């Protein structure tokens, strides 16, 4: 028989978001009650293979139990315990089925049938006329006893007494409870001594069983044995196995044993097939696979004292559910249905003396369960009467399928010999069904393993990239970094400055799906139109598998024409969302949607030099030629223009209301040593003059201008400006639309000893453009100084260059600024307009007479 069983699907019920473990229980005849953890209880007929009724309760159902005469059904909900008459229920179901043409009848249970208004009841048990409820109250378990009136299903039950037991913390649970959110139901059973004759509650399949008198007395005491008291066993989710004698005066809830893991099943085994029929050992199973067998253990020949022996072993887990027949334990791990043999050959005859052979047989039996190749079973029940020669179980799968599982008894050879020819087809179907179950289980496990391996590989890549970005302090040293290119574009007769950001992956890792490139643009200054406030703008670009050596280009608008909010910082960072790592599992984890890892890559700066639109030399030449031709052709027009300028100059000097024909020009200068430039810049070769030394002065100026307008520190460069720079004078247009002129020329500095320097002059009618360009040039020169070789200049040479006089002039200008501020603060000697003109004069003096950078 081993490995072969027949599985037949009777019906399918939906299971989604259950709050408590499902339960299957047999009722009257072939009717079955199913509790799936929702607010519905299903009544199914196994004989007719159809759903007879659906009971709808006000709250989710946690447990159900039938009375001994099968006439009443007790259902535990969140709001209390309801009592429903089974005969009245079935009659209403038949009448409703006659009225309805399709679908099972749905019966709503009213609050009038509430007999125990106790909230949070988890388990039920009926012993005679006493109804027991088990619930959790804060840090303790509460076992409450109620008196059940005979043949009454509507009146409220009277509470007799209650018992409490502290909750044990720190118990290890399996992963299934954390993933599904399903709460483990406590187990309630009743044990009777076999020398008494209880009522019909003694059926082994009805949570009641009889125990051998000697073992009963050893476990529960002499008082319980003399009074023939029923004993309630409580298997709790905190791992405790407790007991309570119901008829012993002054009894209390006590702990019999602790499994240190949630208790899933409590039952009894006959062990000896030739025995009197009462149970001779208790069996308790924990959620993680711990099995405890309690039986009579007789001492050696000298002791002759019977004691209760506890045998603890572990079987493959986790255990989802279980049930027992006479000498076999059937339990499901979710991935397989297993059978554990507890017969005489495995455990020895009760009362037999202990020896090493018996102990080794016990270990082998507990550690070698038999696989039945039925997967994904989460609830089990055994019918009260199985067919001869076969054991039939009723199971509920994780998909909500109600399955009939038939297990043939005996050795496989004997069974095959006794199978008639008419049942050969049925055996083939059973074999194919078992193969299908194994294939389904293997496919599920393979998919699960593949998913976990993929998550681990992805997580390893994320950790490697995180370490790579956090280990490098300088952005130039990072193998994953960004650089950018600025370029002007025209759309719908409007100019705009665009930034193309390039993410370069030079690392050995792949930037897989789940990473996002985040770019934040923040102006360091603000324009007058924004009201004195600068706000940042964020752009996000999801990544899709950027392999080593590959790049990603993204474009974003930086500024519109007329905007002067420069310089601008561009912060680049990589963000990884944990929800993309877990996939569909992230939906059940709170807070995973907002959990992410943010890793800074580098920060770029876009200044005024990046925003210039350089005029083409051809256009400038054509404009100049056109101007000469117009002047020659129309000398009268040229004469009138010159006279207009002179008259406007006299009006400006003599009258206050005269308007200016041309805007005032502002300028700033920067002087850099030619030797510094030669040591740091790569010169531009001249195609016009093949003699290198003669063209060197021109090459220094051209190389400086080309370096300023094309390259920049920090990874930002200007896009294609068209024709290359061929003159030491560059005409351009700033982002605010004003014309800008850059002039580079070589001059000699010094009094006694001359020094060749390159003087760069910035001219424009916009003071904002002059200030921004002057700041950008100084920033580039500072970066140039970091690349220059360290060489100390002589003191005599520094003095001959007149630097001391330049410092004295700068100190004089600083004193003039302080005086203007004091006069403006106290309103003495100068108006606001005079102070503004004074500060502007000082500003221009500083820009036009700079210090020499050597």
C-alpha cells in the first residue's frame, strides 16, 4: 500500500484571508460541516456529493462542535457561541432548495440563537451537559464552563465556573503562520477512564476517548480515577498541554507537559490490535514536528513500579493538521501527507520492561513516517465508520478542495492479489491520481525554490552595489557615476536649455529592474521673478538591466530662455525599492511599499559658461562686412548716427531726463600665468602657422577659451557649439538674452622682471551675466590650480610683479566698502543712490584690476 492512495475531489470552496485554521467535522449520517475561517459554515453531503446549505453568521467562525445526539450544532464566533438545531436547519435547507432553482440555500443565523455572549472564543468542547469554551484574555488563557439545558437552543446558558492559566511567551512558531496570517486554534479533547461507562460521548472520533485505567491514574491522579471524572485536555498555541478533572472538588487547570511549540493535535492510540479496545497511550503533536507519546513504562525487575513514560521525538514538519485511527497517526506538512505507525511492533507491549531493543524500535518508528503522496492538505477528519479493508480520510486542501482520501490496509502484494478484475481500472485511476499529486507538489516546490534563489541573487547584487557606492568617498573614484551635457534647443519658437545626464556603469554588476535614477535640480541663486525663493525639482527614471560597460542617457529641461538662476546643482542618486525585490509577497508585508535604499552617486554643477550660446564666426564676419558696406554706401547715414551719439552724450551729462542710446557695459578681468596654462592645458595646434614657437601665444589664448567653453569641472560639459573657436575674441549670448564678449590676450606683468600672463576679459551690458561668468571662470581656474604641479615662486619675483601694491589697493577698496555700509546704516553723508553707485564702483574696480594667478 505504501505510497498509493485514492484521492477524489468532492467539492471546491474558496479559501482567502482566513483568520483561523480551517476545520472539517462529520455530522449526521454522511453530512459534513466545514469551517474555513470566514463567516460561513458549509453543510456538504458526501453521499449525494453536493452542497446542501450555507450558514451565514454575523462574525468569522473560529470553531464548531456537535452535541452527542447530533441534534445541536455549536458554532464559536467572535461575538460568542451560537446554538443551531440540525433538524430545523436541514428542513429549512430542503424547503429553500425547493424554492430556489439553482445554487445552495443560504441561511442567515440571527442573534437570537446566541447562547454564550463571550467574545473571542477560539475552541469548543461538549462534555455531557457542560459546554467548555477556551479564549485568550490579555496574558492568560481562560477556560469557561457553561450549563447546557436539555433540548433548548435559544435560551442563554448559565456560566458555572472559569479557570485561567498564564500565557507562555517565547514559543517558536513556523513560517506559515507569519506568511498567511492564520491563527492557530487551541485543541480541546476529553479523556475518560476505560473502567467507567460514559454516555455516547465516548466515541474516539468525537474528541472523546477512553484511556487505560492505570495510565489514567498515573497522569491525572488518584482522585480523578476514584471519582471516574472526565478530564479535559487543552493543547495550547504556547506549547503547553494542560488538563482539568471536571468532577474533582477544588481542581484547577494544570500543565501536564510542554512541547515548546504550538500544539496541533492531541489523540490516543490503541497500540495492541488484540487489546480490549481502549487507548493505551496519549499522542501529542507540535507544529514544528515534535511528537510526544505518553504510555505506561514499567521499571526493571527490582523496581516493579509502573510510571508514566514520555517519549519525545521529532518528525519532518511543519505539521498543519492531524488525525488518528486505532494505531496510526496521519498528519500533513502542507507539502505531503504522512503516516506514522504506532503499532505493537514499533512501541512494544504495554507493561513490557525497558530494554535497548524496544527503545531503538521506538526511535525508528518515530523517525520514519510513510509518505502517502497527497499534498497541500490543511485539515483532516476521519469518518466514524470506514469501509472494511480500507481507511478513508476526509481532507481540505489549501485551494479549498474537499477531498476523499482512501488508504488501503495491509501489504501491497496482498492487496494486489485480492483485487478483482473489475477494480483494476479503479486502481489505475488511483495510481494516476497519486502521480498527479506528486507532480503538482514537485512543481510547486520547484517554483518556490526558483523564486527564493532569484530573490537571493537579486539581493546579493543590491548589497554589492550599495557597498561599491558607499565605499568610495570621491565621485571620481566611483565605478558608477554620472556626467552631463548641456545643449540649447528651440521648440515652438521658444529656446530652452536641456541637460542630458549619462549614467555610466563601469562596475562588474548589473543595475537590474527595481533601481531608479533620481536627479534633483536645485538652483544656488534665484531670479527676481521667483520672489526670492529657490525650489528644487526632482526627476525619476526607472532602470531596466544596465549591464557592465553600458550607459543610460536621460534628458531633462534645465531652464527656459531668460532664466538667470545659475549656477545650478544636479544631485544624482540611485534608489532601490524593497517591494520590487519581494514581488507579490510585498503586498502582505506592511510598510514594504515605502521602504527603499537611497545611495548618492555624485553631484554636478551647471554654471554660466555652460549656458552660453556662442555665435558662429561666419555670422560675425558677415555682420561686420555688412556693416562696412552700409557705412561706405551711405556716408550720410553714418554721419547722422555719429552726431546722434555725441548729442546724446551731451544730454546725458547736462540733463537728468535724457535717455541712454546704449546700455552701459560692465566688465571683469582674470589674469592667469601663461606658464600655469602651459603646464595644465593641452594646446590647440594652429593649421595656419606651421611654426610652433611663433604660434604659441595664440595657442595659449585659444586653448584657454576652448577649455572654458567646452569642458568643466565636476563632469559637466557644453554640447556641440558648431564651428571651432578660431579667434581670441568670442561673442556669445547668455541665458537672459544679453550679448556677452570674451576676450583672451597675452600681456606682460611686472616692473623689474616681466612675466607673461593671459588676461581674460568678460564684457556685457548685463551685470548678472558678468557676475555669473566671472564666478564660473574663477571656479574653473581653481580646479586648474589643483592639477598644476607644486612649485614655489621666489620672493623677489613676487615683489617685482607689484603684488604688494595690488594687495594695498584691495585693502583700500575694502575700507571704502565698510565706510559706505556705515554711512548707509546711520543715514549720514550719502543717499541710497550714492551708496549704490559707490558699491558698484568698488565692485567694478575689483573685477577690472584682479590679482595675478601664478
